[in-house]
């Protein structure tokens, strides 16, 4: 079977991955396929930095903004959707460009994940009860002891991921890191792995400016309306950076300035975790954020 060529643009949040993908798509017939776990949510395009209408007009975009806030999607399920989009793009004579910052999703798409057995209902309920009574940070502290590699990649306040990792360990006796490294069937893809990144200290002012730009674009009102439609602060769609902070303000738990400060701080911490993940990806070539010409040159040389 001929291997499908796939351009993969990875890296931390705020490093210009969308711009680089569009620069390539203006020169090469392409389809941009998302692999960011937050950009799948339909109600939150601003706070998750989804491509806007003008950007989407450059070329077809897939797997952005299709999931309701209350729903969640496993990495394995997402990988199946993304693999289908990649194959369809290639079949139409276009270059599939995978763009995102969720390392686990990229691994699942390219290499597969071992199928985790169903979690017994009593285990899931026990973990959820602990989550409600003790909070996500307590579960994260336990996870740090049980599965330090995975715990280092998720935020202590991420209710969904902390609970999932703990229930998998309790049900199977093995960590999520073990399951993720086991893998399953790799896809018949030939990837070019390009990472956009710089040190976190240099990225920090850009991240702060990005957060303020999201606010100016209506992020607060967007989260307000999303919460009216889904009044559950623990919903999966609200677990991404920006939502918990703005929800805390909307629920009267802090002022807007404090919420924004938390948002910036948590974004920086998230970018650091993303760097940690992608630096461990074999064969990933790092380029400077904003150097879209370098991305295009690398893609053209690879294709030729």
C-alpha cells in the first residue's frame, strides 16, 4: 500500500501553527486537519483559537468546532476521524496538513493507541465522587505518584483528564502512559514532522497578548453564552485553558483582572507542558515561529 504523505505542524499554543499551515496551503493544494483537543468544541471558537472564516477560506478545514460542550472524545476515537480526513484529502489530490498542539492526538493518529478496556461503572462513579468531593488537584497529586509522566502533561485543575487517568489505573492496574506507549496499528502515513517553538520565556509576552486579543474579540461573552447552553462547569468543553478562568469570573469567584492573570499564567504552564511532550517526539524538526517561508521550503523539498 502506498503511504500517504502528511505534513504535521506541531508545537505549543500561540506559536503560529495556523499561519504556517495557511502559508503552505496558498502554494500547495491542501486540506488542514485539526489535532487540537480544545478546538473541536463548537461553542468556543474564540477562546480555543480556532481558524476564523477568512482563514478557512484559504483551503478546506476539517475537525474544527463540531463537538457540543457537554461531550468528550477519546484520543482513539478522534484519531479514527482524523485518519479518515487525511485519506480523503489525499484521495482528492490535496496535501493533508495536520495542525495542532495535542501531542497524544498526533501520536494516536500516526501510531495508534492500545484499546483500553471498558471501565466498570462502579470504578468510574467512585472516581467521580472523589472528584466532586476532593477536587481535581487532589486527584492530580495522586496521579503524580502513580503516573508522573502523564501527570506532568496535564493541568492539576483538568477534571476530565485527571479523573480519566485515575479510573484507568484503578480499573486496569496500568497507567495511561503504559497504554499510550503500547500503541496499536500505525497508519500507512509518511509524515513530515515540523515543530514551531521557542523557549517559554520568549513566548510569554506573545501568549499574554494573545489572551488579551481573545478578550477583545469577545471571549468572555462567548463563554457566558456557552455556559447558558451548558450550565455545567465540569463539562468537557470547559476544561481547556481560558474557560475555567472566565467561568470563575462569571460565577462571581474572582474579578476579571484576576481571571485574566490566571489565564495567562495557566497558558504559559500549558505551553511548557506542550514543549515537554513534543521535544520527545522522534524526528520532529524545530523551526522558528513566524518563519512561514521556512515551513513552505521544508514542505516543498520533502514533496519533491
